[in-house]
C-alpha cells in the first residue's frame, strides 16, 4: 500500500512537470551535432521537422536529409524526399531565382516552420547563383540545387530519382506520371536554374532522374512539381 502511494505521488509530479505526457519532450532541443559531425557523404541525417504523413493530428515528422558534400566546418544536404508541392513562381512571367516566389517561400514560411531557433542558427547563409545570372547572386539559408549541383553531387540518374511524402502528394505531386519508371513512385522536382531555351521555365529533375535545363523545361507556374530543399549546415555550431 505504501509503495502504491509513492508510485501515485511520483506519477502526479511527472504529470505536473510534463502535462502532455512528455509527448513533445526534446522538440525544442533536438539538434544532435555529434550525429551531424559523424555523418558521411551519402548517408542520411535528421534535422528539423515538417508535416509529412499528411496527418496533422500526429504533429510534424523529423526531416531526413541526404548528405551531398562535407567539408571541415560545414555540410551540404538536400531533403531525401519531396517535402511539398509549390510552383517556381505563382505567376507565369519571366523571373530569376532571386525574384521567384519559391525562393521567398523556402527562406520565409518553410524556414520558419521547419526549424527551431537552435537549428536556424546552425543553417549557414550561403551565396548561391542560378547559373545564368552570375551578377545576381543571392544569400540564402535554404535553396534549391542548381543543374550543375544536381549533376556533380549524384552518381547517376538513378541516384537523382526522388519520391515524395504523403503530404507532398496531397499538395498536388502526381502519383501517376508517364515520365515515371514503371512501378515506381518517383516524382519530378525543381532545380533553381532557368531552362536554357525557355523564358518562362525553370530546370528540374525528371521522375527518371534526368537533369533538365536544355530538354526539360518546367513552366514557372507548374503546381505539381515537388520541392527538395537544400542547405549548408554549420558544423562548428
């Protein structure tokens, strides 16, 4: 009986300290720098959270990232899956990476929603260009890969193929696409570079992993192309 009373007392104290049953324990302190520093190129890490299972009642899920490059003090990553479905620009007009709405969404709404304060501090402000307008470099926390980066950081087309999360599909990414490998659920995803031959298109990666720019141009206002955010993480943080 005495033991039972002690157990009930300890349970009451626990509930007072963590009224939600510790469901969100660690949510505001989830940055694991040891894991990041130990990660190798080609491996996956968890960093930040975003809605992915399309069930908002369960909260956001940890984002999985593919390590593309690792230097002494920083690491380049791209999301393993297509996380959302957004147009490159909400209007079909000539834009650059610097002026498109997807640039603003990644560095605004997505950045704010996906990372806590400690994670935001660990994301480097990087200078990026769209490969065509060298005089218009931008300083971004979050960006898309360029055609050049999509070529050099992946071994082949198969390595570039990407599936989307259930949430991304719910936002408009097509599950059935004639460009897909038969039997796969791969998706088309944006690159930040402009399409070489079109004034109203951006480059992208096809569901079969081909890098577009010359042959593949995706119209800026296309609303069924997946977004794979990329960023440099500060390992000295």
